[in-house]
């Protein structure tokens, strides 16, 4: 029970950090520069310009509530609870940021590309963290997860489909026609970049090391993997094609820190071992993704 509570606390702490990244990227970079890379925050930018009676943060709150109900109905309780938490925390962060002094309502720099960079990077990393823990910040992230549920599609691509229409809305006039086209083009560039950022970040978070080890020290290596690293391995007896010596080949998958420890151990226990290490991020089975 204690371990379960610690796991939940750790999970929600990381989710909170992901939401914070989304909120910072939206409030300090998207909103002031009218950059819409899709999502509820992007829609809030458009509506705030057309109907300034409400702030962008208020629009985010309204639409997150609507999409949250969809998430509970279609995606289930676990996703719904995490998304509800994410939506509430995003609203809390944005409403708190609304209390900041007036200068923060203006773009932080005079460089649109620099603003775009952080408007894409921070929410993209935050969304990737949330997707990894089977949650979201609400809004069109929920639509993307629904698309992903019924169609075998990467999260970034699903987000691209869900957000494209919202980005096209940014071509409407923001003060001047030239400003509108600049904002619209930056938003399209940001949307495409966000797709790459989300998929790359999720791939990086999921990344593990796949080991193929050929060694004569079977028992020592197996003991180190199972008892010290707390992982498992599959072993079979084999024979060297050139030497015809009896050897053992084993495969195992582990995280990056465990991989470094195994590499150092093999160097010490069997310098003549043959080792192949590859990156992998799509592992299905016990200890990783469920089938």
C-alpha cells in the first residue's frame, strides 16, 4: 500500500510539472503573441481577439470543461481522473498568471520566431509527459487521445489532425493583414513543429536499451541482471561459427541507467563478451506496455 501511494504521488507530481510547462508556454508566449498551435489555448487566442469580453484563460476554462466530459465518457475513468486533474491545474496556473503585472500581457521579446520556439517547446514537452502517464491537459488533447484509441496513430499525428482547423482560424485579422498572415504562418509552423516535439519527447521518455549479449559467463551475468538490476532475460545455448566454442546468448531490455551498469559489469566480468545495444521505445510485455 505504501509503495502504491508513493507511485501515485510521484505520477501526479510529474503530471503537475507537465501541466506547468503547458501553462507557462501558453500564457507567456502563445497568448501575448497571438500564436495558435491548436488546442484549447490556441482557440482561446482566437476567441479572445474576436470577443475580448473574456480573457484567454476564461475561454480555456470553458472549453476544458466540455472536452473533459467527452474524455470521461469515451476514454474511461482512469484517463478521466487524470485529465480532470490536468484541466483543473491548467486552469489554476493560468488564473494565477492572470494576477501578474501588466507587462506580462505583452510579448516578452520582439522576435516572433523566438516566441514561437518557446510557445511550441514548453507545451509540447508538457503534453508528451501527460500522454506518457495516460493523461492530458484537456481540450483537443482529449480529441487526439480519442482518435488514437480508434486509429493506430502516433500522439503527435493525432494532435495534428485535431488542431489543424484551429490554426487556420489564426489567419483572421489580428490588427493588420500583414500581422494576420505572419501570425497564421507562424502558427502553422508551430503546429507542425509541435507534432515532431510531442512524438520525439514521448519516444525519448519511452526509450530503453535492448541488449544482445554473447558470453561464457552465463550464471554471473544472469544473476547480475535479475538480482542487481531487477530485470529479466532470455538465454539460450549457442556455438561460435568460427571458434566453435560453447557460449550463451541472452537478450534483455532495461532503462538507460541500468544499461550503463550492465555495460560496466560486462567489461569487468567478461571483457571478451560480444554485446549489441540498440535503442527501442515500443516494448510490449511484463514490466513495460501491456499487450
